[in-house]
C-alpha cells in the first residue's frame, strides 16, 4: 500500500493542486488508461483526492467494467472544464461561488461531498523535536509578516519549555490557485479579523510575504529543504515527506494534530445539523468540539443536476453510491476521513436530484 500510495502522490507532481491549467497533461487514473478500452466517464479537478479517486476508479472498473478517466489538474481547472461541459463531472476542494455557478453552461450544479481532509501546517526547525503548538491568530500574523522570528513572544507563549531559535521565519505558500489555499485562507479569515480584511479567503490571494511553491509538492519540497520555513500542505504530503506538523488550537481551546480522526471530528458536530436538503457548499473550518482539527474541509464531486447525457448521469450516480457505501473503506489508509454516517445517508439520498440517477 505504501508503494502504491507513493506512486500516486508522485504522479501528482505532473499537475499540482493548482490553478487548473487546461493544458496540463493527462494524469489519468490507472483504471481508465491501463484498460486500453473506451472511457465511460470523464472528470477533472482537484489533486488532493487523486490518490483515493485513483484507487476508487481502479477498484470500480474491476468490479463493474465502468472506466473513469480523471485528470488531476486542480480545483480551478475542474470547475472550468465542468462549466464548459468538456467533462462529465468536476472535483474541487473549494465550493463553487454563486458567480461560478451562474457561468456554468449546463445549468444548476450539485455539490457532492465525498471525503474529508486536513490541511497541515508544516515547518522545518531541526533543533525542535516536540510538535509546535500554534493558534489561528498567531498563524495568521506569521503569514501576514507581522511575526517574523521563531522565538517571538507570542509563539513562545504557546510553547512553554520549548527552546525556539532566534531565526527568521520564512513563509512558503502556494504560487498557483488551489483548493488547499482556499481551505487555509478560509480558516485564517475565520479566526483573524485582520486576515479577513485582506488578503481574505480564496483559491488565490495576494500574499503579504513569503516564497511560492507550485502545488502541494512544491510547498512540501521548499519546507523540507530549507530550515526556518513554515508552509501548509494537505496531510498526505506532510506524512509522505516526513515533515513536522503543528498542533493547532481549535475552537474549544484544545491543541489538535491533523489526522483522519480529527478531521472526522470536525465534521461530526456540523453533520448532525444538516439534512438531505442542505446546500453542501459549507465550511467546517474552526469547527466546535474538543477533538476537532480546525483546518479541515470536505472535497466535492461536481455534477450537473440535469446531465446532457442521461446514461452518463446514471453511471456517475451509481459510482458515487458505490464510493460512499463501499469505497469509503479505503479512505483512512490513504489519510482521508470518510463522511459521518448521518451525512453519508443524506448525501446518498440527495443523488436522486441528478437526472438519470434516481434510485431504482
């Protein structure tokens, strides 16, 4: 499993989780390419869920014969390709805005949450062994450039007994637009009024300070190679690169490390308040709960409510039902968190909205 996962993550370097360049080369999931047969469904979008989606598509092809071609070109690219109706479904780590929804050529789009993931705050301090503790307000000021030293009094106050170096903090951020950046800046905007005023939240923002890295792999590489750095990457990249990650103070005041369990906890309290009629374009950053990791999010599949091809719409719905019911068992091993059970039930019921996808 580790070797397979490494290969899946490595393949993502071909396309970053970023700006959705429509010219990116096809990083097709193995089931679609290796079969040599025709493709039943095509999709494009976020790279964050690609390792899991790749396994799902392969397993589903083996089980049903349905082949799915997925291009991991970034959330923005997935939204654009679905909006232009050049793919059967999109995928994004950030929900579409009302303006993006209005531009879609095929009518209303349904957001289908598939799994949860955590964005890890990672850093390179060779002489610090214990995980750093950070608050959202301090993290925002680091990325704003108003906290510039690792031994700043506000950082030290969160880490009593830890000898912090008197060295400059070097911020590393994404140079390309991405769902990861949206989740991270959504969190910073939620906990820091100063950040909310600007740069604010978005797939791309005007960073006040720091160096840019393309894709999660670019940020992870910069942090791994350069002492004194701090950045943000999706959890799978931090674990694969053996990067140190910070424990973040959550809304309950607890310091929590990113994990499958803490991402699940972030959704649990909110899921209880949702129903099958909910617009799932929702944020779960800074969620309540003592065990909740505060920089967590859903990742969504995007589909037209009324597909241009009814048969393809039915195939997509059948795949999503399988993924939520059976495929979710593969999620935790690849550092993704399955949806809470109540939410899985409601999302599955919601699939009946997609034309051609009504339950038999």
